[in-house]
C-alpha cells in the first residue's frame, strides 16, 4: 500500500460511500478486521444505514498499518460482485460511476411511482446481474415478509447503489419485457441541451417549450423525416415543384427586398425559404459568393432545418453546416462560417460571437433568415442580432448589410385595441427586422385553401360542480395551515411580516393564491430579527407552511378540471414524498392533519355524484366525433402537465374512451412539481401518434402550439386553454385535415370571451397587414426609419445612464435559512459574467454533490453542485467548476439575500447585473494563494 493509494482512496471516498454496503464484503476482510470491528460496522448499518456504515468502514480501513490490506480490499470487492467499483479504484477513474448519477436522481424522483407499479419479483431475474447476490436475496425476502411495495423500495435502494454501468438500460429492457407502464417514465436515452448558457451559474435552466417539426406537405412536398430513432429516413432527395402561392410568397424576397413572410402553418414556409435561398446564392457573378445564415430558436427545429437545407443544397454543390448550443464548444464558429455557404444557427451562438469578436460584423453574411420571426422583441436573441444590424445601418457604416427575411404564421398585434394600434405594432416588428414588405398570399388564395384547411371553431360553456365536498375539506386544511403560519408571529408580539396579514379575501385554488404564496416567500427571504437562529427557524417554518399551501392549491386546480381522484392522488404522492424525506415536527403535524381527513376524501373520490361535469361534456364530444368518424385523430390541449397526466388517466380508465389509447406531449423545462419530457421522449411520442393508428389522441401542453404539423389531425380540443392571438392561430393550425373541427371547452365565460377577442385580434391583424400592403413603399420605409431612429436613441440613452456603484461591503446570506455565506469583498468576476468567492472560509459554508450533467463550457468544466451546508437547509447555491488550473465555486445571486453590513437592510436580486456592487475581476495570481484549500480534487465535499 503506497501513500498515494491511501491518499487516492481518501480522495475518492465519496464515491465508495454511495455504492458500498460494507457488510457484504466483511467476510472477505477477516485478516484485517477483528470481530468487534465487524460487529461495530454491522451495528452502524442497522442504526444509520449503509452509507454511514461505509464511512466507518473507510475510516477504519485507512487507519490500518498492516501490509496487503489495500489489495485485500480490492479482492474483497471483486469477490462480492462490486465489479464497477473494483475497476474504478484499480484505475482511479470514476467516470463510469459518475455518469450513473443522473439515473440515480431520476430513479429517486420516480421512487413513489416505482414502488406502486413494479412487482419486484417479476423483473428481478432480468436485473439480478446489476445487483449483489445478497441484495437479490434480501429483495426476495422482504417481498415475501413485508409485501411487494416494500420489496420494490428495497430494489430501488439497491439500484441506487449499483456500480454496474449498464443497470439503467438493463432496467429499461426488463420493464419493456414486462410491458410495465413505468417503462414510459424510465427514459435512459440522454436528451440534448437545448439552450446556450448565458450565465454559467444559472445552472437549473428553465427552458422554453420545445418546438418539434413534422412537415407533411401534401403531394410531393414532404421536406422532413421522422425524428424518432426507430423511424426510417429519406434515402434519396428529388427536387420539389413549388406551388403558385409559394412563388408568390417568395417573389419580393427574390427581388432582394427585406421581407416578412406571414403565412399559415402547414403551407410550406420552409420550402419558400429554400426557393429564396437558392435564388439568392445563384445571383452572384463568378468570383463572388453569397453566405446565408438561417436562425432557428429551438434545437429540434434547428436539427430539422439543417437536415432539410443539407439535402436540398448539397446536391447543388453548396456547403451546409450548423452550430447550436449543444455543439458550439466542440467546433470553431469562425471556421464553420468561413468554410460554408449556408449556416444554420441557434441565435444565441451569433449573439455570443458578435460580443466576443469571433464574428466581427454581420457584413460577412449576405442573407439572414429568421424562423418564427415574431419573437424579435425585447431581449430575445433575434433582437440582439438586429440591434447590431441597426447600429451598423444607422451609424453610417459603409459596409454592406445582409438581406433580412422573417418567417411566421402570425405577426401578432400585442396589446392593440384597434386597427391603428395593431398597425403600429406590426410596423415596430418590421422596424426591428428592417423590413418594408409584409408578404401574404393574395393572388393564389384558392390554391392555399386547398392545402391548408381552416377548422370550424365551436365554443362550449359547461357547468362546474354545484357542490364540491373535496374543495370544502381541502379549503379547511388550508385555513388551518394559514392559521399555523400566522400563529408564529403571535408568539413575537409586535413583529409581523408583510403579506401574511393579507390572507383574507383570497380564493383558494386560483393562480392569485399561488401569487400570494410567492409574495410571502419573498417577504420571508428578507425578514430580519436580532436573534438569527430564531429568524432562521421562522423562515424555515414559513417555507414549509407555504409549500404545503401551494400543493393544496395545486390539488384544487386539478380538481376543478379533472377528477377528485386525480387531485387526491396528487396530494397522496406529495405526502408520501414528505414522509420519505426529512419529516420534521412541522411536516409530521401537517401530514397527520391530512391523514385524518384521508378516509373521508377517499370516499368523496369514489362517489359518482362528485364527477366533474366538464369531463362528462368532454366525453360526449369525443364519443360523438368518433361515432361520426372512427378514424378521427385528436390533439387535446391542456394548460398544465398535472392536468395532462390526469386527463390521460381518465381516458385510459373510462370504459367508452379507453380505445383512444392516449399519448402525451409536454415541455422539457423543469417546474416545481415535475421534470419535463426528454427530447427523445417528445420525438417518439409524436412519432407514435403519427404512425400508430391505435393511438387516436395526443394530450399536450403548449409545447405542441408551434412546429407540430400532422396532416391527419382533424379534431383539436382546447380544454380550459387559451392564450394570445399568435397562440390561437398556431394551435388551430394543428387541425389540418379536411372537415377539421376545433372545440374550446370551458366553464369560465371569460375564457370564451378572451378567445373571441383573439378572433377579433386576428381579423385586426389581417386588416392591418392589408392596410400596410397598400402603403407606398417609400412611405413605409420612411415610417420604419423613424421608428428605428427613435428606438436607437432610447437604447443609446439607456446605455449612457450608469447606475451608482455601491462600494460598501455587503453580506450574502442563504436565501432559505439566512445563514451567512460570504462578503461581497470576497467575490470575484470571472470572464465578465460568472461570480466566484476567493476566501478559504467560504468552503465551510457549503457542501457539494456530483453534478448530474457534468459538461464543458469554454474554459469551464462543470463538476459539482454546491448547497448550503446546514443539514436542515441544503439550499442550491450554484455549481463547482474547474476553470483553467483552478477548482472554484460559481454562485448564483438568486440563491442569496444581500444584507447591508452597516444598516442590516436586506435586498433580493434576480440577476447579478441588477446588483451594482464593486465587481473585482478574477486574478489568477490572487487565486493561487487560495488554490490549495479550494481545490476539490480530494473531493472532500462529496460526502
């Protein structure tokens, strides 16, 4: 045993603790461990669990002085079946084990569902190779003695410690073999990052709903291929013949004019962009070349368009390449742009490249095409690109600028109340894109209508429950919880908290109530008391009470639109998870209050008189439509993921609707309640709906608003679902088959009214576009220039007004528990937008956990997550990275409360840019003095 081996084992002990149950190898360690030591380790496992037993085992192991113990330890691992851990320690390479972390996190999250749906005895023979022999025996014994649910819990516990790199896929195969519903949740394919990081510390990205495009053009205009891995791909490519309306749409752009092309979903705007692009590239004389950039906001759309453009143009001898957030770190943006004729980009790539000088100017392009161009507003990457364009145009630069083309199904009207305001809104969009032409189909409308069918729209007002016993009981529990929250302050006399006294006159089960909860939590974050321990206790209690109130509120929202059963199951799952976690005194009290009402709630959920009238009406529509046309294909839109799941369960359990075999499609972003669908899951859900005739209905959130285009879909149902005019046009565009229908089903008259307003706004938009098309082009250009000059003046003035720099030293406190973290004087700025803390003492205030998705970003290697070190808090503070030669924490300001040292005043900031303290640049020489203590190569924090 060398000193280096001892150091390495100490350094990597975090991995060993997560995997090893030392009681399984003690029998192989008898030459080094005495009987009393063996008994001590076994007692530690019985009392505190295998992880604490592993800590004790490693502590004793590392203190051994006898020869041969390290080799004996490796042999013991091998004999017991810990092949993955054996291999990792022998080579000191834990990458394979580290890659399993994301699956452990997924399994932990799915544990409540796993133990209620999986029969461990059915799948154990298939996955036994991923477990230790003794674990298999224990699972069988527990299943026999305590029941299948307990056995399933034990199986999860064992899988979470498995060191076999193939266990996630083995489990997937076992679930599929048993045709388990859990297989749909257990997604082992890795999704692709869809959003470029803006701030490295903003680690838990909230992604936009993903657009997934399936173009099924009538006749020969099928430009796309299946996205699901199981599907076939186009083997050959043949040129497509444009329709007359497509030539009409392309005409102004082919004459070199900057143009917005506004045409309905499914008419082939991608094909129009191919026509424009091909014409553009061919017009250059010999010796000169054009360079086209096509922007797609979402990764699936980027991938789709890259494939379409490659097939079309590579046969003509043009070079096509693409860069997205998922590939940017592995390629040279400069070289890709220089060496290709057509470049497909996600827009943030170009924003970053313009900022850092990789792309010196937009003049290197001759044509820019913006897909879904209605997004060109505010701080969207499209607008950032066009700010650069307009600064060059208005700044008097002699360099040529690229032609600009925008594609959209709807330009929108914003908050316009009349045609004049709508016209002004569209003019601002045109000014943002420097376009003086808005092209729509006018001369070939009949041909367009043959291709794109506008569905009939029906409004159905239904009644809610006349009496709602479930809501009465949950409201009573919420009132009790509110009273408990208020009672905390009664102990303190004069001390109070803004927002908490405003509980009255708020309706349970509404979005407004959710907003009040958020307001209380924000107020709690900056609440102060002289006694910091008492302050922390109160804040933690309030977070617990408000989080329970939020779940009750969610359940009431589900109950409003779905079955009592679905709402109750939502709460039961929540309290099951509460029990499985820390379960402190407050949680025990709240859980007991719920469980006292559980029997009564169960009775209500099974009482037929409490059925939801909305669902009865939805059932009537579906049965009627499928009676009239058994081949009907339906997309059912719902506003939340929880409601999507509830509707799916309802249809599957409904005796007259189960034949529909529903599929679901939800967004990829994380919410407070759930993780989103992975990209492969989204693609395959769509593919299954397109190709599997047995699956007759797809239930979706707003993720299906844009980009999905399924010709066979002839019924769209909006279930309590409404948005703005752009969303309405895109959603209605899903029903493309002839004779298609669109139903809006709601109990709220305001929802119907809002949808009718959207219809009026659509007409207003079309009238405004017609009006603009009648303008003299010179007049239109003058109007656009006035708007551009005015907007630039505002931008320039905003840039000149610099906020007053606050040089006073401030404290950063954990936003959840108010524990001190660091001083602003110790914060350094890395590469302009990432913030680290250089003082050694900061390490004492956080703990780390291996990052579930380690990844490289430029000079950074994302390695671990950092959390508040208080065991009863563990609030997410950011990430730990390798930056060049240093291991440093990168913190996010939204995880902290900023406290003025002198006055004690506390402030919340959402972004670092809003916090105007003195930002000192990171200095490698300064950091060198702290590097040894901050370095996490020893992985001391991974405990």
